[in-house]
C-alpha cells in the first residue's frame, strides 16, 4: 500500500519532470533529447527480441546516474566484457553529463538510454523492451519500483561499488517504510568498504562482500595527461586547481584570494603569503556545466580577469583565473596543476571523488566535508596524497605551503601516484562476483 502511494505521487509529478527537463535543456541541450525514454518509450531503439534475435548475446544493464558514476563504470565495464562473453552493454544515466561521458564506453551493439522514471509503467516497459540478464546499479540509485519490477521479472538487480554514508543511512531510516523493502529486494550488494557494508546491512541489504572502490582502477586519458604536463612545463608559475567546485564554493575561494592579496596586509608572514598567492595561476573547474557562465561572471565581479578553456586555441592564455569550461578533460586539468582543492568539501555536500586527481599524480587539499568519500579521503590522507583543512583560508594556505617546499610537493605527488596501485583490483573482483552470480542462476 505504501509503495502504491509512492507510485501515485511519482505519476502525478510527471508533468513537473517534463517541465524541469525543458528548463534544464536551455543550458544543457542534451536534457531535451529523447525525453520519451524517461517514461519507457524507446522509439527507434530496437527491442531485445529484434536486436539480439538469432544470437547468444545478452544485455548487461549498467546504471551510472551521473558523471562520477560513469567514470567509475568504465573500468568495471571493461572487466565485465572480459568475464562475460556475449555481453552487450545497456547503459543508462540520469544526467546530461553522465550521458555525454558514457558515449565513450559504447561498442557496436551496445545501447545507451535515459534511466526510466520510477513509475510502474515506465520501469515495466524498460524491462520488457531490453530484457537484461542482470542489472548493476553503480554506487547509489536504488529505486523502489525498479527493484520490485526486477524481482517480479526474476532479473537480478545488484548494487555494485556501493557507498552509503552515515547521512544516507539516517535519511533512509526516516523513510524506512520505502527504503527498507527496496534495499532488501536487491539480489546482491558489493560494497566499497566495511563501513559501507555495515550501514547497508542495517537496511537489510544483501551484502555479499566488500570489493573495494573501482575508481582506483580507472586509467586517466594518456593524451590529456601529456598535453596538461606539456602546458605545465611551459609555464613560469605554479598552477592551483579548484576541481569540481560546487555552487557557493567559488565565492569562498575568491574571497580568500582577495583577503590574501589585500595591500593592507603588513605582517611579515602575511606578506609572504600574499606574495606567493599573487604568483600562482588559479584554475577553477565547476562541477556542473550549466554554471560555467555564472562562475565566469562571479570572477569578473570580484576583480579577476578570466580566460576560458573553450577559448584556448594553442594553450592557456594569460589571465588571473583560468576557467575550465569543458567536459571530459579532468585528466588534462589535473596534469596541468601542481595541487588541487577538492570541490564539494567546503560546503556541506560530502565532497567529490579525489581518486581521479591522485591517479593523475595531483595532491589534494580537502575541506571539512568529505562524508561521501570518507574511506578514499582517509586512505589518501594516511598515504600523504591528500590533506584536510578546516576552511577555505586554511586550504589555500596549505596549498601555498606545499608550493614553497619542493621536497614536500614531490613527496605528495609520489604518494598520489602510488595510491591507485596500492588499492586497485576492485573492478576485476566485482566482475568476477557478477560472473559467479549469473553462473549460479
């Protein structure tokens, strides 16, 4: 009865969802494309009975809701292809950035569509159309009607690379009447860490093991690394990156820079900080592309000149702040930078993924809020590849201190490079677990 009420609410909200998609499409046109897929209507996308007719191939459904989950899925998809001969990828997303990034994962015969809205009609049409052999939800995104429909269709739905913070547990416990049956209805869960596993089990999730974090297995784009490193060698000053900055955090950085560069500072320690702060090239990469213009305007309003990546023809152009207004180039930005501030960690948002930065050899300074990536943050801190600050001013000071000590900076870069080697293998462990699950059906 409770899920029926939930379904009714989502059905009534469909006009609002369509309106929201139209609004978002103004800044990100991809949101306006193929909207019927959100409601289980696939137009010219062949059904499984047509696309797979006469073959032994089958769909493995991987749901990667947004950009971070799609990046995480890349290494897992590669290992799945090795472990499951005949697999075709059915890839779904909820965001435009995820869908754009996901195109790089596709091979001939694969399919990419939007995640269906969690109404019984949409999810049933999705399952009937594609008939996946198994569904793998990457990290989060457990939807009650989808879980129930997969169980009814006897299609195993699993949560892989699962992370579940204490905050997520509290929120789910407040909605236990809806969340508990959804987590209990999963066929299997493989968690990133022991702490994630404990919290998931508290909701009744069938945790079969702790496989680690597949993001350690991601390989940065070699051409981007080479280009970023070449640009950095050509520069005459260090580069500090604010990676995946979230709304409100850029203002914190700009305010901190203005304070540190203010001519009124007279104390010797402050003057030293001011001098090096003025000699640094600052690079901001917002998390969400629809905010690129707003961030550029904010920088200019605060008195900083701006050069946008989208305007570079032969390389970076002179300006107080570079704006990374492109998608899919984080490896380039990390390779270009000496140290990175971690977006999402200076506002109470839980932080962004720092593993990609360390894989590129870029040390990270984090704010106080890293609950979404608690284990990765702790591992990086213990290894000396990341450092935690109490606020933005402290974070900028820590970055500048690293730049003033070549041995400390090199030690942090070496630790960052080593992190992935020390904690890799999760993608293969997960792929093997999925293979064994399917073999036992």
